[in-house]
C-alpha cells in the first residue's frame, strides 16, 4: 500500500470501532466506576497529577496491588472536560483510546506480515481485534480503561522499537564508500547523518511508551518482555542487545522507583491453592478463553472456572496441545507466526490461572493476548493454501457476528441495575453480584427484593462476610435489631471489614437504646485512619452532637496527612464558617483549587 491507502486503512479501523461502540455513549457509570471515578479525590484537579503518582488505586475502597497512575492521569483530563454529569465524554475517551490501540496494532502487524497483501492482512487483524465483543469489559467499562492504555502504549513501543532497528539495518545496507562531487553529500554520508537521529528518536519513543504501558497497568510488562524475546529471536549483535538491555533496565528501574515510593496498603492475600488444582484451573481457563475468542455468545464480568466440570479440563488440555503443535509447525514454516504465538504466551501466562489473582478468568484480561493470537493466525494463514473465496466469506460472516455482538453488548452496561441484572441472568450468578443488587434495591426502597438477594448471596457463599454485613445493615434499616445483631456476629471475623462493622454496630446501638455511639465510630477511625468515608461518618456524628469545634480540630489533623482532598477542605470550610472563624474562606479556596469543577 502507498501512503494514501494506509490513511484509508486507519480510517476504516477508527470507523469500525466507533460503529460498534457508539451505543456506549448513552451509558453511565457502573461497578468499580464508583470507586475509581466518582470517589477518587486525586482526579479532581491538574494540580494533583504528581500526587496521583504517589498512590495506588482504590484510595477510598478495598486496598489493591494496582499501581496505575497513567489511568488516573487520563481520568483527570476527563473530569476537567466532562465532570460527572456527562458520562458520555468518559465513554468517548475510552472508545478513542481503543481505536488508537487498534491503529497501533495495524502498524505493528504491517512490520511483521509479508508480501503484497501484507497491509490487507494487517487491516483485517486490526479490525477483528477492534470489533471483538470480548473487549467490551475493557472499553465500555470506564474503570477497565487500564487495558486499552497499556495496549496502546505497548503496541506503539513495539512499533517504535522495531522501526528503530529497521532504520539501522537499512542504513547499514545503504552506507558505504561511494563517490560524490564537492557540491553535495553522498548517499552514504546522508544515511550516516540521518540514521542516528531517526533511530535515536524511535528508540527514545519506544522507551517512553514501554514505561507508559507499565504505568497504565501491570500487564504492560508483557510488551517489554516481548521486545526482549524479539531481540533474542533475531539474534541481534551484542552491541545492539547491550544497548537495549540498558534501556530495558532503565525503564524497569524508573517504574519500580515510582511504584516503590507510592503509598500502598497491601490487600489481603489470596487463598492458597495447590499446584495440581492450579494446573486444572489453567486448563479450564484456556478452554473458556478459547470459546470467548471464537464464539463469544455469553459475556459477563463474573466468570469462574472453579465450578466447571472435568470435561472443560480435558478440552483445555487438548487445546493447549493443539496450540503447542501449531507453534511447532510455525517454527518450521512461518517463524514470525511462531514468534507471535510466543508473544501470545508471554501476555497470557500471568492470567492463565497458574497464579493467584482475584479471579480464575476474566474477559478484559484477554485484551492484549488476543492481539498476538490474531496476528499469529494471520501470519499462518498467509502460508496455507485453501479456497480463498470460501475463506473470505467465512471470515466476513464471523466479523459481522463479532461486530453485531459488540454493538448489542453495549446495552448491558447502560446503568448499574442493568449491568447487575444482566450479569446474573447471563451466568454471573455470584454472591458478590447479589450483594450489590441487594444494596441497590435497598437504596431504592425495595426492602423485600433486597432481602431476597442477600439471602441468595448467602446460599451461594454461606461464609461471605460482606453478605452478612449487608444483611446486618438491612436489619438496621428495617429496625429488625435481633436479626441485625445475629448477622453482625457472623460478619465479625475479617479485619478488613472491622471498621464498617463498627459503624453498623454504632447505628444499631443508637437506634436500639438511644445511647451515643461515638466511641464505636472513634474505634472505626482508629482501625482505618486513612479512610475518608469512615472519618467523614465520625465527623458528621460530632457535628450532629454539637461538637463542631472538635470536628474541625480532627479534620485539620486529618488534612495534615492527606491535604489533597477537596471534599475534606470544603467540609472544614463549612465547619469554620459555622464557628465564625476567619480562615473559613481560605479552606473553601483550597477546596476549589483541588477540584476544578467546584464553584
């Protein structure tokens, strides 16, 4: 393809992406969007961008091992542009990032595919990947944006790194002793002058993008490792290998320095699972993922292969064996396809089920691995003789199905109720989903429906402390104090929930006896001193008790450790104004500085 047709290819990719994801522009915020978007104080102002690099995700929610400051940085831009009243703008940004990642994949595929039809194959790979419904949990779901960001920077880094190597090789072939007149430079001299600059810029861009991929999501380590494997695969000179290893070390060192300096509360360790069980889960997960890639009929956030049968285990083993046979064939016939399969393995291994994660399989985890799997399939297909027209018709039908499924899938994310109900209906019938749907029913005044969901959650996980805590809150809300106490006794074991259990116990004692429950709220604050929701509840209690001066004093102490919270400054300003103190205006001014949309 010449330059103009490549622009056309980019336009086709972008148009296809927007066509299938357009309904998402009518959706709202769902699931973890509450914690990562609506409640994150670090996205409220551009002044807080450096602070965003000093904290892990879920600042006011359950602790995590997720260090993703670039995602928070993009959220800061969205908040400045759209606030919380225009979720369509946040969805527009996610779609744009996904389209850009698909374009980057197109240019990466172009560097690997061969022959006159290389650009058409690359376009096919990019379009299939862009419209695949498997990726809706990374694109339509705003909190899932870390995957598209990591892919965009990772693919771009691989394109830049590969381009820098090709520039050097091409110049080496062109450069050499040649003649020239006194009026100008020779071709060799021009190559010698241009190549270091072009290769240097491409190398610098690759390093920056590798680091950005890591800072977007932990899976961003995959493209960096893939590039190291490419260097080994191509058996580059020791000089080039040494230079790139130094760059890789610099990128990893920078990432680890930023991550190590960030404030981090480790989450509870995942349950221990024996290695044989892990291997069985890995086989089942591979079968599950293969089905999602080939025929994604049923999609949902909650997937768990722990309850799958032995038949899925056997299918997974057969599919793993088939993939290994594919790699052996490609290694002899299509080395680049073997490399692409190896890249798929590198990207897939961390989420294969062999390691302890917060699930056994998840759709959005496949966002990057599927790109390399499709690339391996395209590279292999180029070297297989078959009836071309029949194959093209089959592929076209498959792509049409994928696009239609993605278009319809957007409705599942329309709002919190739709998301929860459709997830449960499509097989994600877990305790966690029922607890959240029960909370929503209770919030909207449907007590009987809420109780039913809490009971179903306990049927599926009798020892789930969150379900017992939800049932206790239900008892407090409906003034069924006996059931509330019994539920709290069941929920009182995990330290992670201790502050919330104390809050619920405080509300129960106050409603049941009329006694002041401030001591229990203070204990909750002592257990979670950095939690703003827990602290705010305690401060509101102090104000309601007429102890505004005490509340203002405690709030000042809290802000001395977390001065980035606009909501806390606004609350302090209101308390100081109530006390008639002169620095109330200064506190409100600070709140407006830390929240660009606060008037």
